[in-house]
C-alpha cells in the first residue's frame, strides 16, 4: 500500500483516532489473505488445462467447486465463529489453506486437484466470515465510542482486500517464471506467516464476544425479512460486479479483437478502490444514511451498464471502442465503494444478538447463490442474439430493481 494509505490505516493522520490493535491486525489479515490467495487463483485455470491436461468442462467444474466450498459455506464458518470465537476458527482455516496450497502444488490426478481445491475453498469459508464479522463488531464499538463512522472501518477492510488482490497476481506472475508449484508453495508460505502472527497476536478471548449454540440461529435468520432483503440487494450488486468477468470480456473482445486490455481494466478497478475508497467513504459518511449510500451506489452501477448500452449502436472499435468499457469499470467501481462497506456495516443492525458471524456468513452465502443463478441467466442473455444494447439495458435494470427491495433503516 502507498505511504499515505498506510498513514491513514494506522490512524496517525491528525483527523483520525488510532485504530485498536485488534482492528489493525484483522485489517492487515485481509491484506495478507488476498495476497496469498490471488498469487495462485488467476493462474489455476491455465495450469489445470495445460499442465494437468483437464478438459475445459472439467476445469470449469473444478473452479465452480472452489467457489461453492468457499462462498456457499461462509454461513458455516460464521456460525462456528459465533460458537467458538474467532481465534480457533481463523487458525484452523489458515492450517487448511496451507495444506490445500501445498497439496495443489503437487497434485496431478483429478481427484487430488479436486481435494486440494475443496480444502482451499473451505479454509476461506472458515477464516473470512470470522474476520469480517469481528471487524464489523469492532466497527460498531468504534462508532459507539464516538471515534468515527463504522463505515470508515469497513472501508479500510475493503481497501486492504483490494490491495491484496492487486499485489497477489503480480507476485504470482513473477513466481510463475519458475513453475506453478513454486507459486502454490509461496501462497502456502504467506499463510504460514499469517498463522504464526495470529497464534501470537490474536487474543484468546475478545471482550464482549461470548459463545452461542450453533443450533437455533438459522430459523430466526430465515424469518428476518429485513436481513434477507439486504442479502437480495447485495446479491444484485455482486451479480452486477460479476460482469467484470462475464460481459466485460465480451465487450473488450468485440472492441479490440483480443482480451489484452482486460488486465489494464482490472488494474484500474483495483487501483481506484485503493486510492479513492477512503476519501469517498469520508465524503459520504456525513451526508448519506446507509440506505441512501447503497441506493447511490446501485444507481452508479446501473449507469455504467447504461453507458455501454448507449454506445453499442455506434459500433466503435479500437481505442474509441474501449472508452465505454472503461467508463463502465469506473462507474461500477465507484458504485462498489458505496455499496460494499455499507452492506457490511448494516449487518450488525439486523443480526440477532451474539450471531453476527452467522449473519455475516449468510450475507455472502445467500448473495453468492443469487450470483450463481443470475450468472447462468446472464450468460444465456448474452448469447441470445438480441440487439447489442439489450443485454446491457437488462443488466442496468438489475441494480435499479434491487433498490426496491432494500430494507428501510
């Protein structure tokens, strides 16, 4: 991260109180998690297809399994964090991630690859909701003590995650000049450092966090209409964000004849979050409620899709053809800056007492299911042969429709 960003992160800027040691540790954890993860993930598909020799459909299946074992099981990790505390859940997740990366580095048979990928995904399903829920809980404490907005703390978590997602692929690409096994072992090494740091620094007991029974929470959650409405709106945002990997590559291919520019557009998105997330959060904090911030973010995302839809009839190509795609990425990213931290900051207000981990995990699991179902529909929409602008207009309607289901604060 840049020096000014680290200055703000450490809380040494004159207008910001210093974050607690626990919050600093957890936010740096997000950075380290994503560096280790994204050092490996972008190169997995090519490795499976080229080095392991898997068929295309099997590569897709394996990648889908990883997503399911991670996103789909967040609710399990969150419930376990509520029951046993975050320390044992985070440490167990780190051990499993180390084992999964090491196994993947040596796996050559299909069954071994699948086992390693499931282990890698389940590891994240343990440690990610534990960390995110505790950051959200500490953010509420931060806000109630009068030190600042909880959304500012959650924005720091987003910045750390995006910084890791930016640095990780660069590290992986550097190590890939040796071989994929080296990339996997380096990813495992990062998690060894995370494990050692957390075994030393993560408190055995966090004040205000007591264990609750695993049973009984899901029934109340499923009857919580306001929380489910938030999940629906957040799922619509994630479905829109997922178009960076589905609709955007098609548009870049159409405009330039290749997907080379995709890497630059992804880098643009990550850098925007790292540079602008905290200023945007500070500007919005005193002006908009949580609901209005999400509404503004969803409207920006819709505007990004509408921009491409408006430009498609002109059939621009080359550099001019990339301008609408770049505008889409910018608007989508600024929408993300408004929606993502706010959604996490809203969960503590809707969660049952003592079950913040369960609700944090459920937010990811339910919205992940929406993305899974919606992505299939989106893929079909893009292949229907409709006029070029129609799919993008339909996609623009998704975040607009999500505004209608947002809960009232």
